[in-house]
C-alpha cells in the first residue's frame, strides 16, 4: 500500500517525505529521510516541524504506540492510522465500521491476555479515540495483494508458492479453504487513502477500504493454480489438512481462529462517499495479473525451513539442499525432515 500511495501522491504533485531505513534517492516530489522510525529520538526530531498529513504504516506494540501517540497528533493536521479489519468480530452480515470488535466482545481470557495483532490494533485505536483530539482518521484495510504479496489463508507466498514452483505439494487448511474472504489490490486501498487525505469531514472517523466482493478461499486457490498450470505446464498438487494438523506447520492460532475461519464480507457505504469501491479491480483479474507479474521475476524472502521440512515429511517429498541458504538452515531442514517429530 505504501509504495502505491507514494506514486499516487507524487502524480498529483503532492510534496511527500518518506522515512526509510535504507539509503534511497529522492525524486520528483518525493524526499527520503534515512532513519529508524522505531527510534524515538529520530521521530521526535522529524516531528519538530508541522506536517499537513501523516500516514503511519508502522507496526507498533501497544506500549510503543502509547509513548508517541500524543507527539504524532500534535505534529499534524491529519494523522492517518493504518489499523486492520482483523479487529472485527465474526458477523453474519456485511461488516460496517460500527460492528463489534474482538477486543470488546471476546470472552477468551487467554486471547485477551496477548498483544495479538487484532487486539493490538484495537487498543491503539482506543488510544486515538480517547486522546481528546479528533485530528485522526483510522483506516482498516483487510487482506491486500500485489505482485510481491500473494497470500493464501494465513500463508505468505514463501509458505505455498515456493513449494508450487519447485514441484512440491501446497499444504493448506481444509477449513480455511471453505471460508469466505475479501482480497483487495494494494493500489486500490492506496487510492482509498488518497481520497480522504485532507478531508476535514474524515477527521475523527473510521473507514474500512476493501473490495465489495467476497469469495471462498478455494476460489482464490483455483485462480492461483490456473495461472501456475498455464505458466508451468502442470497443475501443482494440493494437500488439505484439518486445523490441528495445519497448526503443526503454522502456529498462528488466533489469526486462524479469530479471522481466517470467519466469513468476511464488508459494507463499503461509508468510504463510498469519497471513492467508488465498485471500480476497484475484480479479484479474479487482479490476483491473476499480480501472480503473472511475480512469475516474470520471482523473488522470495526467508523461508521457514522447519515448516517446510514437516510438510515434506507429510507429503513424502524432498527439498534440494541447494535451495536452502545457509548451513544452519540446511541442518534445521534435515533435522525436522528426518529426525525431530
């Protein structure tokens, strides 16, 4: 979302400053400031000047955010906080911004004792709401995709697409596969954010920005498989596991239980005041094009070789050690593939 937002604002002629931890060359109306945005001294110095709008894509824990929320609000006319639609409880009807949040209605004491992502975002929303100021706007995107982010349930592309490209079986959850989801192009979400920048009537308000269409994860999986079959000449195999087995590979208990096993659909009436969501990219077209673009230049981040070893053990497949970077990672794979149960 962030890279798309910068491009869109630059095209409009907006002057933009972006914090970055790596050295990047400024261009057009975009200036890069090198530093760690988690560093309080760096942020304090940066926020000494007044900003028209701050769009915050940082991921904080609740303590970190509590220490800087006042500073952020005092440094801008509009602070746009990127939250998440994972904050919502389950719903049989399309979700509105007023729907119950998990933080407010869950009776799972173990879950509530954690700083799990959906709870963290809700607690940080509360800090804004209770700040005594109203120069904030909360955005709740849901699952976004692009050519470098192609999710399948809780799985990032490193957890499923790498296996498919290497001819090994994709291991997924049968229960999640049968649940409904909404996936939205990162570019479309960025367009939604642009639409509320500088809008005084968006202050003190909460918006989710998602596609109107909801589909089952098995439909998303079919889109992926059709593209891969067309490009690879074979259709990747899929093993659907029950939830308990799936946990063995990816222990994201609360993300699965309190999000991916919910049927997600959204009512976008509120954001439609600023942007017509019906013009957002169709899921089938957008995901297909994003995967095709990725396949033209496939790059992966670090893989979880423990999980890959356990999947290979289950499917009776093998990963070439040439595909595993680093001696320690090779050892980890061998241990979990052949010895550790």
